C-alpha cells in the first residue's frame, strides 16, 4: 500500500449527513478487521441511539468515544487538535 500524506479533515454536523459519517466509521472498522489499515484521516461525530459518537482517525488508530451531549463530543475532538 502507498501511504500518502493527507491532512486530517474535520467533519462537523452541518458539513456532512449523519448517515454519511456512520458509513465512513463502518468503513474504517471494516478495513481494520481486514488488516488493510487504509489512511482515512478524519475527525467527526454523529448521533446514534441518543448518544453522540466522536471519532478521531487522524493518526489511523480510530479513537472512539461516546458522549451524552454533542458539546462533549466537540470538546473531546477539540482537545485532540490542540
């Protein structure tokens, strides 16, 4: 696999649909199961079952945290960036 230096992309609620974010998250997890580990340098959050899921894959490790409120997910993602 060729690694390309891609800058992390921050996806926030208004920029992409919740469904699209879930699809991206599922693709990342599926790729990790296959052992292919493609580079998807994304940071985003989405709502699922009354929880907010924040995903940071900027370092290709797919860190995931679950929050009760959207602002908590945003704060967590901001801490990673700073």
